[in-house]
């Protein structure tokens, strides 16, 4: 279009042909070729800008994905485990936000409780109170069973804080809620029992090294505590008998000594 306009304008000018041609070429170069060059620069710049925008969007998407994955991983990583045992044996995995991220049952009674109550993503205190209000749990408690709650945290201060919170919010006593370390919890899981049951097992084993995990695996917490109490009582009776015999022996020796002095 520009080229035709230049050509028409020059047809109206009467000058030397060579001068007209040179002038026309000069204007053509300045206007038409420069216009094309500027367009080329413009489109190249626009292309580079679009390329940069795509790069920035791609980086932003990667950051969002990484943050999302990191947040998901953090939310779903257990920071503590709460073991709830009567005869129903249940464990709650708790994240750093004090939310339940997983629920595990260790026997059929525990599974029946888990099936009745939705616990995931709830605060652990809310979850424990809902379990305590369950009719089956209330029935176990009314039958003389004691609940055993054990808190195992990766951080000891976290465990202590959770225990204090449970004592404050559930109405249970010191004898019902305890803490243990993360390693004990891991060992309990390897043995296929809950933290609470493994905690009592270790107490039993201190009194009777012959006790194995298989001996108590299918027992209720009440039965294990009765076994522990019985073992402790037997040990106490044996110690009393031993001390009594030892005392008699001392007295007997003293008597001989006295005779010896008399004879002297």
C-alpha cells in the first residue's frame, strides 16, 4: 500500500528520471523497510514477553504444587499416637495440628467402635471424649474395666502437653493416662499390640521375665492388670516369707552365740 502511494506521487513530479528513481528508493527504504524492521522487532519483543510469561506461570505452578505437596505431607505425618485400651483396643495417630489423621483397631471390639464413630480430622480431645461417650465403652466401664490411655509423642514436651490436656478435658485420673516414648510405641507396633497393652506387658515382664507378648496379646486390659496384680502379690508374699525365714535364721544364730558366751 505504501509502495503504491509513493509510486503514484512520483508520477506527478516532473524531474530527471534518475533523480526520481533515487528519491523514490530512498523514501521506500525509510518508510517501508523501516516499518517492516520495526514490526519484526515488535513481534520479536512480543514473542519474548509471551515466552517470559509462560516461564513465570510454569515456575509459579511448580511452587504451588510443591507447597501443596509439602502441606499435604505435613498434615498427614503423625507427631504423636494415643492408645486407648479397655478391651476395645484403638490407636489414634495425631498430626502437629492436633488432628486425628488415622485410626487403627487392634481387636474386633475396637473395630466395632471405629465403625460407629467418625474420628478422622477431629481434635484428639474431641475424639477421646466421643469414644468415652460410646455406649459400648460405657458398658465396659460399668463392668469394672479401667481405661488405659497412653500418649507417645516424637517430642516429649508434646506428649506431656497432650496428657495434661486429656486429664483436664476428659475427667479421667492420673492412673488412667500415661506417657511413653516413641521407640516403645514403635516396638509395640512391631509386636502387633497397642502402646497401652505393651506398656502393661513391660510391667509384667519386670515381675516375671518368662511372660511373653503372646501370653497377653489376646487378653483384656482388666485381665492383664489382674495378672500383674497377682504376680506382684506373689512376689510380695515370697519376699515376706524369705524375710521371715531370714529373721528366724538370724535369731537362731544369735541363740547359738548366746550359748557360746554362756559356756565361756
